């Protein structure tokens, strides 16, 4: 098991992870640090706990927005698939009517 020392808001935190996941853990810490800096830029100065809570809320908000986008993309894909099916059924029905009309003439 590997250990990585992360720096968030100037504090070192040693965290264990699976071998090979060190870079991923460092990247996640960088994302947290970005949100901490954003909270500081907004004037949050009530201590480290508040900064970390704000960072977590920023990340949760971003995750929520991504989930909504994914849901909308799935809905749009389903609607497009339904339209394509309806168009195909319409073409098949028109073709069936043409065949029926031609057999009635003969």
C-alpha cells in the first residue's frame, strides 16, 4: 500500500492508497485545493473547517450539475431514438400501403 502526502490549504495530510493510485490521489487533492482557493477568494475566512466545507460544497454543486447534464443527455438521446423509430415505422407503413395498393390493381 502506497502513501501520499497531500498539501491542502498549506497543511500536509498523509493518505494511504493502492499502489499505482498516487497520481490520481494527488490530482484529487489539487481539485480540492482549487476549491479552497476559490472559497478564500470569496472571502471565507472563518477557519480551515469552513474553507473545507465550502470546498466540498463547491465540488458537490459541480457534481450535481454534471449529473443533471448527464440525465438531460440521456433524455435527449432517448427522444432522438424514439423519433428515429417513429420515422422508420412511418416509412414502413407507407411502403406497406404502396404494396397493398399495387396488389389491389393487379
